[in-house]
């Protein structure tokens, strides 16, 4: 970890008030204002002077300033057009920041960052966490690392161990290794959300742990398996895939998986075997 970045505090409440702005509940705006937490996020992301960083939802630039101080280039994508003029003023001292007005879910990382590696560092609205993860992890030009401030409960689900996996955890862990690096109390934000947050760091593998030709089948089977979590895999797969139970039982047997187990008990290797068995059965 590098030395702490020393910047003057950014008075977010005053900036909003003085410019006739309010945090948008609809956009899930909770601005992180705690200096220690901002420093720790940049340190956790291991941002260095040769790095390019994509930030989602910079707001008024609280985190962006710290990233700009540490990185070679920061591309900050902000959806709220009302914040852009003020954000531009706050970030004026840092010419290495490029502000883009847009919806990250409608933008291709290939277009934003044409070449070279990059990391994503962001305090993202809770309600788009799953969509943002999917968008970035499935992109053609994937980041090397994601460091995201998200709802603590969601962070715990993403980092769950084998035997207690959710569909979300599976969807992340197929692409990279997640770990919780920091808990951030609600009071570190303005306005304070109702729950605490956590910072998750996801280091992406060079290639997904499921071979590319099997990924589509893997996700289809996983979604089906988790569609009726209380049911055994034999029944949940049959319902989700609209197959007869005899077919799912045969598939599970071919993958050496007990058909009486439930989806959350399978580890990634077992899901890979299941996707392989399905591919063989269809060929």
C-alpha cells in the first residue's frame, strides 16, 4: 500500500446546498465523504502512477480526487447530468480525469478504454450492483480488478465459500477471486444509507474458470438450478430448463452429482462438470 493521500476535505453537503442540488433517491446517491475510507479504497485497489481507472458514479468527485492523485488516468462515468458542471469544477485541478455523462450499463468498456489494462474503482448505487457486475465481468475488454463499495450483505453473498453459493456469488467467482477488504459504516456517507457498506475487491482470472464455449450453458443451468432453491437439483433443473426429471437425473448422474442435492451446495467445479455433461448430451 502506498502512502496516504492528503487532500483538503470536500464539503459535499455545502456544495450541494450552495448549488441548489439534492442527492437523488431515485439514482441511489449516497456520497462517501469519510477521508480515511477514501484513502483505504485507493490503497485496496493498489492504484499506481501508470494505472488507468474507470470510476462509476463519481458524484461530486470525493473518490475521484483520490484516484486522480494516484493514477495516470481516470475515466469517470456519471449518469446525473445535474452534477456534471459541479463535478467538472471540483476536478478542474486534475487534467488526467475524463468525465463522461452516460449510463455505464449502456456503455462498452471497449469504447471508453480502447486499449491497455484498467481497474474499476467505484461506490456504486446498491440497486445496480448485480447489473454492473454482470456488465463488466462479461465485457469483451474486462478489467484486471474491481474494487466496489456495495451493500455489506451483498458483499458477504459475493464472497461466500463453496457450499453456500448464491447465483450472484457463482456469477462473480467464475470470473475472479472476491474478498472483502473494508467495512464502511453508514455514517461515512451523505446522506447516510440505512445499512452499512463493504468494499469488495475482485481480482479477475486471465480466463473464466468455466471454458468460454461452456459459459452460456453454465449460466443457463445455474439460473435453472437456483430458480427453485428449496427443491432438489433434479426438480429445480427440470422446472427451470423445462426438461423431464428423467433427463435431469441422467445429466446429474453423468456429472457425478447426487440429484438430491440443492443448487447452493455445488461448487464451481461441479457446475463445470454439469455444463460439460449437458454439452456432451446435446452433441
